[in-house]
C-alpha cells in the first residue's frame, strides 16, 4: 500500500533538516509531493526548514532512525540521514556508523512495507584516495577501512551494500546516488568542509587554511545542480550507483583564490599539514548521468560562490559573538 490512493504522492526524507535534505524537501514540494522530513537534529538544524513551517503539505518529525520508525504510507523514501562533514563524523563516529547500518535498514524497511521507491545518498568517499581518475561508478575504490575517515567511508559503503541487498532479495525499487563535493546556502559554517571554511576565513579577513601544498583536487557542485540530479535519478529505473557531481576539477589552492576573489577579501593563505587519508584527487566521471538522466551541472564554481555569498555573510555575522 502507498499513499497513491489519495492522488497526492507522499515522500519521506530522512535527514530532512540537513544541508542537502532541506533543499531536497523544497524540491519535492515543488514537484507536487506532500513531504514528511525526519531528523534527530544531531547535525541537522530546524532553521533549514523554518521557511516551510506554514506549508500544509510539509511535516517535520524529530525521530532517531537508528530505531524502527513508521510515518505512515509513503510513495518515496529518500534516505539522506548521516553526518557528512569531517567535523561532524569525527565527533559522531559511532552515530555515523549506526545511521549507515541500522538507520539504512529501517529506512529500507519503510520502503519495503509500503512498496515505495527508494533513493539513498552515498558519496564519492566510497572511492577513497582513488587510483583511478576520474572515478567511474565501476571503480571499487581505494579505502582505508580502519583510518580516521573510515567511520564515514565504511558507513556509506555498507549503506550501498544494504540497499542492493534489499533490491536483490526483497525487490525494493532502489537507487543510489554518489555525491561529490557539494556547496551552497544552508551549509554549517563550522563543518570543516572546503567552501564553508574558506568563506568564513575570507569574510573575517583571516588567512585561509590550505592543507598540504594545496595541490590536491576536488570537484565542486552547486546545490541546485545536485538536487536536479537527485530528482532525475529518482524518476529513472537505474538501480546501480550513479555519480552526481561536477566534473570541473580544481586544486584546493585554486579554490581558495577563487573565494578570496569573490569575497573581495584581503586574506592571505596559510599552509598546514595534510590530514591522514585525505584524498589527493577527486573528480567524477558523469558519463552515466549524462547518458541515462540527461543531467550535467550548469553552474560553475565562481557563479556558485557568488550565489552563496549572501548566505555566508549572514552566517558569519550571526557567528561573530562566538569569536569573543
């Protein structure tokens, strides 16, 4: 049974108060869904959903999905619950492993119970410090299973395995998206990821922290492009992983310089030792997304940084008392 008998589709978004989860809620409402977002607020924030408070088609429930849960019939389950930033998954390592395992099973159980379609957020971290470049979905990865990043990497790798098991053994209609570096409004200012770190430091006039020599590469996708990819994948019949990310590759040093330019900051750059297991290069091969979904990103890095600037300015202003 699904909610289709009401003629209005109903979607469940786990991690709905997070950066990507909240943008996904907006997009699903725009697609005509009724949306129920669940989040235990470990890293998610209600402020990300404040603009939906008076929308009768939207519902928020504070739920820890590491315990079995049921929000009633749904047509689609979008499983996006997981600490995703280095700061968050380093502090909440056990919780990250739990939501990737227990939480994934419980989200899949909801989809199985109601015959709902299912899409799970995975990550380019499944490729680890890749020996293949750019990374295709067929690449099995080069991951340290016991290193400091392993709580996130292995949580997501297990998430993918569980999702494929429910598809193969229980015929759940599943999809897996592998997300590369994404940025934009609603990111936490202090979450340790590249763009928020650089934006915060540049807007405060502080030196931008670059690890190693800054030669390691990342591929940055603006959030609206990323969400468009999710929606296209959700409507497809593809069950194997699909990379959704921007294939334009930048060194970390180049990104720092772009942020300084966009913000008009007088900040300099300081160098710190490279963290353990930090990937040296990261770039998606999006041939599959282009072919199957007709998707590719439209917003380049400089434009995306400009679109994010007002949000980060406000976030820095609100965060300023904490500097005292």
